[in-house]
């Protein structure tokens, strides 16, 4: 773990002319950063007298700023000029006031943390001298700007009750609810759709893909939010999804460019996935030709969500997967060894969904009291026979 630490002792001394007092505990101010140098914590160690008076008490942001601040330095002039205090949260614990900025610091810029004399006196502390410490966020080495790699689904036409988009970036992104203010949805007239997203962050572990859900309260029928605001998408319309260029990556840098994706909507899709309707084209025995399964709709088919068992019940190892192009939605699979005569089983996880969140066992708008809509069924199976 890399750590940056700058520390400066604060001078403490009894007031001029006062009687001698026990030696005060030195007070220090420091700025700490760990793996991510843009994320820091400012620590102000109090004297024993101040700690005894202040320790473990709640401290608000306005009150904390009277004791400790962190400010961006404008170094375009000499000497550098301090900006306004950064927003963040304060805590007092074990004789230490800590400040955590609300947002990450900017690469390559300098910051100054300052502890203040006047408030320390009002709290009954020693006659301390105002002091500060500075920190510079390491600049990044030049690299290509982060961009949106793609947004799924890829189909030109999606159900009007589409449940989610998957937004994939070329490099890890900065997590935070700010992302929902940077992704916009416009209708064909260029009017932005109000509050379309369910603002719960669902990132992959490496921070490169965001599952962006349309608010379910505007999809499900009979729900107050849909009644009040209407659906986010309507059938037979055109829309544009925009990821604006100010969206920041994990290093706090904006995207290289704005991303736009235009798509159209078809009818709403409120039916279970019909597994019996899947069309299976079986290959010939003794070959390694692909088995082809064609679907009646586009599906969310995550990797590892299906397998094929041979007539002996053993898993058929090979390569292939799900493909959706235009209106065609298929699963293709080529075995490592030739097919044998007999009956094979395609086994699919019951969590398989279509673009509207329907599964083979439930519709997204399911009746929570109906056993028929209970999602706790087992795997989905289809068989095919090779003569």
C-alpha cells in the first residue's frame, strides 16, 4: 500500500505573562492518502485539554470548518491563493478531528489543510499558533482518455418496458451517485425525460460496467409513480441516451467525448419467456457442427448461464454462446468432440430474463400472491435428439 504523509507540529505555549502550566501535548495536522491519492483524510490531533473537552462530541460541517479546513491552492499566482473550504464530513475520536472531503481531489493540484487558533482558545485550549500543511496530488502519466465502449442492448428496437441498459467504459469509473446526473435520456423532440433512472449504483467489481436500471415504478402497471409521471419509454417512439463528457473516471478525469445512442421502442413485452417455442436445429452425429437455438425475443444471457448435457448426463465441453443481432437472437454451441446419437439436454438458469425483466417462470409485473408466478422454480430444460 502506498501512503503519502505530510506532518507539521503545531507550536503550543502558555500565554505571555501567565503562570507556568504543565507541558501541553503537541498538536499536529497531517494529510493521509492510501491506494487512491485523490482520496485523503485530514487529521488534526488535539491537545489533552482540548481532547478532554471535545472528544466524541458530534461535530457538524459548519462547526468543523472553524477548527479545520482543506482548500485548493491557486498556484497560477505567487504566492499561491487559497480557494474556499472543500465540502466534507468531520468526526472527533480519540483526541483527533478528522475531515474527509466529499469528493476526490484533482490530479496534479496542490491543497492546504489549516487548523485555526481562535476556536482552539474558545474551547479552553493552550495558546496555540495557527499552522497548516500542504499536499500535492500526484499527476497521472499521459494516457488515452476514458470513453464509453458501448451501451447494451444493441438492438435498434427494444420493448417499451425495457428494464435496463448496461453502460460499459474503457477504463474504471469513479463511483458515486453523480453518475445518474451524467446520463440523460431525450425523446425525439430533444426533450429530456425527467427522473428515468433507479439511482442505485450497480457496478462490476472492476468499475467498468454500470447496470443502469429504468425506474421500475414507472414500468409496473398500477404503481403510483407510473400513474403520476407516466412511463419512461412509450411504444413506437425514438429516444437518445447520452453519457455526457463531464462524467469522471476513477482518476477524476472527464471522458474524452460525449457518447450518444439512438434507439426505437416497440410494444411492451409482458409475457413469460416461452421455452417450448425455442427452435432447435440439431447437428448430425459424428460431426462437430454447431447446435443452433433460435429465440422469439432478445434475452439477457450472461456467460455461464447455460450448459448442454450429453446422453450420459455429462457436460458437453466446447465453445459458443448467445448472439443478438438486429431481430435475430440465437445460441450457438460447438463441442470439443463429435456429437453422438442420443438425446441431449440444454439446461438454463431460471434467472434468465428478456429485455423487460420477464423470465420463463414469471413476468416482471408478476402477481406476488400467485404461486404460478413464484420465481423459485428450478433450472429450465429443453431436449434435442441427434439421430
